[in-house]
C-alpha cells in the first residue's frame, strides 16, 4: 500500500493552510475536483511557502527560558519552555509564562 503524501506544518498549522485544506475538501466532496489535484495543490502550497519564508524572512530573535518538557517523535521536536523572554532584532523584548515550540526537518517538501 502506498504511503500517503507528507505535508509540512505550514499546511496543517497555519490559518491559510487550514483554509486551503477546507476549500479543497469541499471541492472534492462536491465532485468539482479530483483528489489527486488537491494533493498536488497542497504540495505546491507547502513548497512555495517554505521557499518564500527561507528567502524573504530575515528577522532574527533570541530567547531564554527554562526547558520544562521536550520530545522527539516522527522527526518532529516539541519543546515546552517556561518563563521565557524573547529578544528581537530591534532590542524589543517580549515575555511569556509558557510556550510550545514545534520544529520539523528543514528539508523542503518534494525534495
């Protein structure tokens, strides 16, 4: 049995990615689009977004906090950090009681 296509966290965890998936699902369920085309669209979305972010986003940030929990499962790291302070390029600081960071492999979809 063929393995289902993998999509990055951009598609599954962003509002625009979720909206795209909902729209494609509706088009498939009303038989206005074939599932294979929807898969191709999602793969192109993932690749395009990964390309744009790697090429256009140049901002830097550092953070310091207390690591509460970490996990590595299915090539995805998850970190829970408490009492965290973020420092941006422009020296602006932001604090939070607790955050969750999810990080996956940096290879682009389709590569």
